[in-house]
C-alpha cells in the first residue's frame, strides 16, 4: 500500500514537470509567433496608395486620370445631346431667316424664241405665208404685301421658335454640366469605396491567418477559422462588387462626356471633401425667384407659348383683305421687224371670308388656343416642380451637412472600438467576434461618411441647377483637387 502511494505521488510530480516544460516551450513558441493582428495586417494601415494599382491590374487597361473641371469642359464640347440641341437651333434660326426672306418680292425673267415658216391662220380665218423668228423677253416682279399680315406673324413666330431652341440649347448645356458633375462624383464614390473594401479585405485576410495560426497552436477553434473564412469571402464579394460599380460608373461618365465609352477614366482625388456652392443665407423663396428668371427651360417654354400666339394671329389673317402688286416689263417682236417694249403695272385685292366660309378659320384658331392653354399649363406645372425640388433639396442640404459631422464622429468611435477590441484580443481578454463586429461597424461607418459627403456635393450641384445658376464657373470656383 505504501509503495502504491509513493508511485502515484512520483507520477504526479513527473506530470507536473512535463506540463511545466510544455508550457515553457509553448510560451516560447507563441512569443515567436506574436499573436496580434498587426503582425498579420501590414497592408491594413494604408491602402490608398495601392488602390489605383489594384484597379489597373484588375481591368488590365491604361487609365486616363481626369478632374471634375476637365470632365465638364470635355462634355461641353463633345456631349451629343448638346450637338442635337445645337442642330435644332441652327435649323430654327434658318427657318426664321427664311420667314424674313418672304418680305422680298418675287422676281423672275422669262424669254422665248420661236421660228415660224409656212401657211398660218391669221385671226383664225385668213391663210398667210409666214417666215419669221419671234422674240420675247419678260421681267416680272410681284409682291404680296405681307399677305394681309400673315407674313409678319409668321416671322415673329419663327423668331420666337428660334429663341426657344436657343434657350433649349442652353438648358441642354446645363443638363450636361449637371449630369457630368454627378457622374464624376459617383465615379469618385466608387473609387474610394474600392479603397475601403480593399482595406476591409486585408483585415479579414489577416484575421483568417491569425485564427489558422491559433488553431494550429492549439489556442483556437475550427469554428473561429470557418467564421473568418466566411468574413473574408464576404469582404471579397464586396470588393468585387465595388470594382464592378467603378467600371459601370466609368462608362456612364464617358458616355455623358461624349468620348469613347470604353475609356478607363480615373478621378485624380484620393478622398472627397464637402464644399458649398449655394449661398446658405438664401431662402427657398429667394432661390425660386432666381429660378423663375434664370431657368432656361422656363425661358424656352415661355418663348414657345409666345410663338403659338403668333401662329394664332396668323390664322385670323385669313379674314383680312390681301393686296398685291405686279409689274411686268416686256420686249416683243421679230428678228425682221424688230423688238419693242411694253410695260404692265397691276394691283390686286383679294377679300376673303376665311377658310370654308370662316368655319375652317375659326376651328383652326380654337385648336391653336387649346395648344396655347396646354403649353401654359405645362409652364405652370414646370414652375411648381421647380419650387418643389428647391424646397426638397434645400432642406436635404441642411440635413446632409449635419449628417456629415455625425458620420465623422461615427468613424472616430468605430476606429477606437476596433483598436480596443484588437488590444483586448491580443491580451487574451476579448474574443474574435468582438473584433469582427467592430471592424464591420467601422467599415460601414466609412462607407456612410463617404456616401454622405458625395450626396452633399451632388445636392449642392443639384441646387445650382434647380435655381438656374449652374455653370462651369460656378461649379469649379471652390474646386481644389
């Protein structure tokens, strides 16, 4: 019995010595492995410098670095909607000049030469033998004297139509500036999103390496490894989606700029900052009053309404007497006898009662008045829509400005949370899930801050457009990439 107790005691002593040796060896090995996320995440600290390279290597295309002012300038030169609107204006301008040309008289010259030989009837009864070369030359000048005023109203209508097309051209330029600026910021949003998701992917990869090392050392579980693999796969999915969004945004911006759609455009900025374009002291009513007098689409519709009114006035000229004059100077004769002049001056007066006894004229005038009413309602609705957009974007700008500050604080808190979670994990006081959740919150906070700033800048550009003051100069005046 005593021998058995002594043997058991010695066995316990040996086990303790072995455990002490194993612990000493294990501690030495773990010291060499350095179980901390920093050791596995060298690329997590700063990925901004690597984003362009990562994108270029992914798409295998030569980048074209551009800035906001360059994109707007190119769009104003190459945008196809502007080219279409300009062609419409040129056509309307020549239509107006054609209407002015109708005030000029019609002038034409007519001449003939006829050779007669043989028996002819003179007066239809007396046969005679003739051999003559008849000659005639006529200059005829007629003037409609404005066709009872119809040409005057037609010229005014064409002039107003040309003005409406010019306003539409200016409005199309405003639209091109708006869309180009918005698409540029969407492309910048997509680029910076890639940087955020790339950094998140680096962090998830570092976590996976750490959990695998811990499991191999006997200090971790397979569950942690599987969960880290899932987080890494999700991060990779988000990164690929961000790359796809970037390529789509590139094509959209290139299209609105009027250049080759496949151009690999790259914003030169590596970060985005908010900037103010619209005076914050202006109220919504003041902004609307500016829009009423500045919006080119409003001017275009007003000119169209005036043009329709002139067309209606032209219809009523079908009741107006229409004088016209004629002058004809003629030389007639034969080669044998000679050529002698004669002159004719005539004045005519047509007194119509309208088209189809006036019923046709009245019905056309009623139809034209309905078109005028429709255009007037469109104008009223356009102004109401403009006022609605101004109010909506005005207060949205205030909210977005406040959200930017909140989002900044949210990123700071999330960054501190990640740092503390990593320190707790390294010290053995925390668990991996705390780090994963903290990093997810931080990643979402960075995305939220980016989106809020981009939305604010787009909102400022939209407000410029809403009140009719959008221009190349007004957008780039505070732009400093």
